[in-house]
C-alpha cells in the first residue's frame, strides 16, 4: 500500500514537470527522451544564485541579531534570536530545500528532500513557539500588556499560520491516502500557497521587529535600514523557487482539466 503511494507520487511529480516543460512558450528540444531548454538552464543558474544569496543573507543576519541580543543579555534576548533562527534561517531552508536550484540539496532525491523539508519545518515551528513563550513570560514578569503593537499582532497571526501550515503539511504528506477527498496535486498546490503566505507574514513580522523600540537601543539607524533591505531581499530570493513551483503546479493542474 505504502509502495503504491510512493509510485503514484513519483508519477504525479513526473507529470508535473513534463507538462510544465511542454509549455507552448518554451522552445524545448527533445534529445534521447529528455527535454533540453536554454531558458530552463538560464532559470536554473538564476535560481541557484538566488538560493546562494538568500542563504548568505539569512546566516549573516541571524549572526548579527544574535550578537545584538547577547551583547546585553536578559531573558528577552531569546525572543529575537529564536524567532530569527525559526522564521528566517530554518523556515527559509525548508522552503528552498524543495527546489532543484538549491546548491545544498542539488544531489538529493525527492524523497530525501521531502523528509528534510518537514524536519526543518518542525524545527522552525519549535524555535518560533519557544520565541513566543519567551516574550509572553518576559512581558508577564514586567507586568506589560500583551499584543499592543503591530509587530505583536502580526506576530500572533504568523504563529497561527505556522500551526496551520504545519498541520497542512502533515495532511499533504499523506495526500495519496486522502485522494478520494481531494486531488493530491490540488492539496500540494494549496500547501505551497499557504506556505508562501506564512513565510511572507514571518518576514513582515521580522521587519516590524527591527522597528520596535528595542532595536535602536542596540544598533544604529543605518543598521536598521540595511537589515530591512537585506531581510526583504533574502525573502524575495527564498520565495523565487516556491512561487515558480506553485505556478508550475497550477499550470499542470489547469492543463490536465
Ligand atoms: C518572525 C519573527 C517574530 C515574531 C513572530 C515575533 C512575535 C512577537 C509577538 C507575538 C510579540 C508580542 C507578545 C505579547 O504581546 O505578549 C512580540 C513582542 C516583541 N518583539 Fe517580536 N517577534 C519576532 C521577531 C522579533 C525581532 C527580530 C525583534 C527585535 C529585533 C523583536 C522584538 C520584539 C519586542 C521588543 C517585543 C515587545 C514589544 C511589542 O510587543 O511590540 N521581535 N514579538
């Protein structure tokens, strides 16, 4: 039963890539059963460059935020640190691991990528919920009111979405067993789109975090601007592959109707 599902899944993915590659706009060249396409190659190089830049930006940004937090240690220090590791480092990697253009994962097969994807996503959720717990406890200790700023309200929405995406991910993992209720390809497209939305809300919350009163007490105004620009760029570079994959899934679904 399990083997049948995996075979079904492999066929479904092959169909997806085949239909996407046969798009009427692509000047594809058939050779020994493979389709070579100049545009695909260029896209792949751009994709690899974007994934490399996104890794670089988020690793450097996480190191910088952690440094700012632990320069002046308190319980609060764990909030930006855990949130940045969870939402930018791990969640971005979970998104990018699914892309063939990711240089770190280029040698991995689909099964291995899917496994790493949910492991990274589970790690991200653990860091994000710990970061949330820290800020709530810290506010209670200092008798401060909860959810009074845009940062905290959007952060709460993000948390709900993380829960939602994670449970949706579990359903997607077993999508072939639920195929009598919803087509697996449709379920994957929905998971893909909600995942993109969740990551965007995370990036927006992080940027609002950079504009809380805490930040300018620890870093200069120019650091604030540079961090904002880098987080936006890192976010765009991360999402490039996920948006492309959602578009391919949509095109394959549309063409199979
Ligand atoms: C995706 C990342 C983040 C999420 C989801 C998030 C979420 C939250 C939430 C939900 C609260 C309110 C808790 C409450 O009112 O009980 C909060 C407060 C706070 N966060 Fe974050 N945060 C993130 C990143 C950051 C970063 C990077 C910084 C600093 C650079 C930061 C600084 C603060 C500060 C100073 C507060 C207390 C003031 C306030 O409520 O606005 N956060 N955060």
